[in-house]
C-alpha cells in the first residue's frame, strides 16, 4: 500500500464538520483529536461528536485519544464508529490488554508516543498493534513547529516494524506540511496527519493531493 493522508479536523471549522470532511474527499481518514484537559492542557471533543461525524462522513475516523485513563474510555470510541483508535502509551495502565480489547471490538489498535518517549521498550508489543504514532510535536495544540529531534525515532520505529514483518502502519502527527513531509517519509513514516497545513490552505483538497504527491516520492 502507498502512503495515506489523514487530515486533522482540529483545524477544521467545528461548526461544519460534515462540510469540512466533504472538502477533503481525497483524504484516507479523518483524524479526530480527543483532548481531556488532563493528559494535555486542552479540551476538544468526545465520543458523541465522533459518532455524529462517522454517520455522515465518507472517510473512516482515525481517533487520536490524548486522554488520561484510555483503558477505561477507548472502547467507547470503537462503539462510536471510529475505525482506528490511538491511545497514548504514557497514559495507558495496561497497553497490551487495551490493544487487544480495541481489536476484539473490531477497530485498528494504535499506540502513540510523545516526543520524549522512547520506542525501544515497546518493541515486543508491536505484533499487538496495527499502527504506531510518533508525535512530532508535544500533543495538545495544532499549528506547532515540527520537531526534527523526532526523526531518528521514526527511523528506529521503521527498522523495528520491518524486522517484525507485520503490516503495521507508521503515522506521524504534528507540524507536518509540504516543508516537512519529505523528511518524515524518508525516515520511514507512511501515514501523515496534517491539520493546519490542510485547513489553512486556500484549497484543502488540493493540499491533500500535494502532500500525497510530495510524501509519496
Ligand atoms: C496535536 C494533534 C494534532 C494536530 C496537528 O496535539 O494531535 O493532530 O491537530 O496539527 P498540525 O498539523 O497543525 O500540527
Ligand atoms: Zn492528533
């Protein structure tokens, strides 16, 4: 499979999510950033909003849970209709059990790492996952500057995934734009979240195309 572009709806117009999703028909997934004011210092949306958008959007939902206690709350996001659930390993009490529960409920299980969280301790649990998300900013806000210091970790994650041989996607999130996507792709990422770059563009649909073009080179 080629690369995938997953625009972050955090930078879309929250009063018109259905129309905003339709403006990016070429996107592979809709990335929904769930923040709880505990795990990150910002508050966005929860399962009811995801459920409403999942019913009307053509694209599947990629839910990024920046919340405390994902062990308790993540299953509700599968029930709300998200096709992929990303929890933060820093917040999960039992990441293996949680990944298995997400899969058993029928969604893709994904684990996120903040910029200072190493990937090495989690190598043995890769077979439990469908995707790994390497954050390239500190989670909490859109529009932040891409952290180049995360590139070596993307490279190491790619090597680990290739070694295990499974079909695990490698996602990057934070500061991804036409300027930075090439570096991420070169390091081995294949799923790209972009919020401000897509919805800050005059033509979001065209930006999705351009990102796919540059990221897929
Ligand atoms: C940040 C979120 C991101 C954010 C990305 O905590 O997880 O998904 O919306 O926004 P940009 O692409 O503007 O950095
Ligand atoms: Zn995100």
